[in-house]
C-alpha cells in the first residue's frame, strides 16, 4: 500500500513538472516570436504614408529626368528653341514684337511723349519725365523723331528719341530700355562720334540686283555677297517694278580697320527724289551671339543667311534617313535552304546637301573662327567654323579650300572659304552643310526651330530702335 502511495506521489510530481516545463516552453516561444518580430521591424524600411494636402496653385511634381545626366545626342528640335536667352517650347518667334516710327509735333507737355505715342507703362512715363529735361533743352526743329518697340500686350520694350529731324554733328539719340534688375536704363549716343567710322553710299538698285561687279567697285567682296542677300530678302514683292525706276539702295557702311570687320549697318531701298523708303534693314551687333539684320518692323532676316552658303544652289537632300549599304547574301551550298533576305538598313542623314558644280564658291554664313581645316573621313575635305554662342557650321566634301585659310583664322561672314567637290562619302558633287548648337545638330530649315540667332531678344530691342533713328533716312516732318 505504501509503495502504491509513493508511486502515486511520484507520478503527481512528474505530471506537475511536465506542466511547468510546457509553460516555460510556451513563454520562451512567445518571447522568441516577439524578439523575432522586433528584429524584423528594425530591418524593414521605414515607410511614411503619403498624406493628401490641398495646395493652392496646383500640385507640383518633380521631374526625375532633370536629375539624370543625359548622354543622348537628341535631335529633338524642341530642345533648341530659345527665346530671350532661354529655351522655350513655344514657337512664338517675333509675332508679338513690333516697331512704330514717327516724328511727333513738339508741344508744351513734351514730358508726356511716351504716353502720347502709346506707352501704357506709368512707371516708365515717370522715369522719362525725370530724365528728359536736358534732352529737350537741346531740341532742334518742330518735331521729335522716335522709334518705339512694343511687345505682347503692349509691353514696353524700348524707345529711342532724337533731338530733331536733322542729322549732323549735333544729333543726339537717347534710348530707354527696361533694366533686368528692375527700373529703366537710358543710353545717350551722338552722331558726331558715330560718323567718324560710318560712310553713306548710294548704289542704283539695278546694279545691286543684276550687276555685282559694279557693286564690287564700291564695297569689299564679302559685303557684296551680304548686300545681295539683304536686298533679296527686303525687296518688296508687291512692287516688282522698282528696278525699272530710279530707286537706289542707300547704305551706311563701316569699312573697318585692323581691329574691326567691315560691316553694313543700314540698307534702305529709297526713291532719291521723294526720299520715300520702300524697305530697309539694320544691323544689330551682339556680344554673346553673332549679330543679325532686322527690318524696320523688327522682323529678323537672319535665318536665310544661316542657310545660304552658296550663291548657286539646289537642295538635293535634307534631314532624314538614307539607305546604307547591305552585305551580299551568300548563295546556299549543296541545295540547302536559301538564306533569308536581309532587311534594308538605313542611317540618319543630318545636314543639308546643296547640289552644285565642282568648284562653285562656298561662303561662310556667319563670322567665326576656323577650328578644323582638312580631311575627315566620310566628310571628305571639311571646314568647321566656330561662332559665338556655342554654334558651329560644317562645310563638307569640298574639292579645295581658300589658300589663305588656316586653323585659328578669324573669318567674316561672306568670305569665300572653299569650293564644292565630291570628296569623302559622296555620290556626286555637292556641299554638305550642318549647323550645330552645343555639338548637337539643328535643322535650320525646320519651321519649329526658333534659335536666339533669329529672334529679337529683350537686350536687342534698344539697339535696333537706336540704329533706326541714328542711321536711317531722316523722317519727313
């Protein structure tokens, strides 16, 4: 009986021990799971939930492409539209820019001149009133010649005024422009200083249009090419009988020196008897990019210059794709299955091809520096000119070069730099021409492209209105 009781007690103790061990195991397991979950949480990324908030003006998204350094030499013309020094996706050109010119009668309230000719900028009118007293003290004549440039929504761009309709050593031109830092600027110029380097020439319109040899007797050869290009662009088509009249081309020319290139600053087609101006163009000199010609209404005519490397030309191929040579397919051996016909391969053709006879003179389309002169693979004989503003022009497949040309030379627009040939990868005599911006090809014939070369920038407006008054034919009272 005692043994039975001992056995029972021992069994109880064993059972209690098993229960306690199970409980300990359960607690240890729970602690292990909790520890494991804690460890997993410490390794997992901390994700913050996005909270929707209302922001006035719309939600702004960051464009990740901005942070990526692009290695692609994209030829998307959208990347190369530039207005007022900035790249733009809007093809605005100069449509909102306009110039009005006149000679406003003098009155007792001359300080209100800006408002009287259409300037709606009150702050500028106040600035003009404060600055112009000295100007009006030196007035001559009974009217004030002016040239006013307005932009979109009549935004004030520039105003040039002259101290009378006479042009002589006492002539002054004051030009007012908005300042980039706010407020306005005024620049004073004297014809006495300008006349030291300018010469006025009048050439019959017929000679300019049809007899370049006679023009060459009065102008340097590069200016003959430039003048011919200017007149062809500003010649009024609605009055195609002008060449049968006594019309002349009035030029204001700087013949240059060792420090300056010769330059046409103003070109006007006029009637010498009545002094009626049929059309005109003025040169705007710019320091950061090549200068350019603008009409008296503010329209740029520069695009044609940058696509005019030949006097005689026919465009044989533009930008696009051309067939590339394909490898010949070997005939099947021992009656095997015929090989698959390879697909025709194409390669991109970047540039404009101008067909012309071998030896046709090629001209530089803009003033620049020779950075390459020699043979270059598929280009054949190649000239590369570098122009201000990170522009370059390429002239390829040449038969020969101007013997006076060398790498490092500065060349003026209109200089004869080479001759049409068929060197390199060429199927016939032609000039392959390219315009590149920052090393990337730009199609100058694309209507979607508006480079800063061909647009009136804010910094150019005052220069144009100044030249119109200072160098143009005096306005009739």
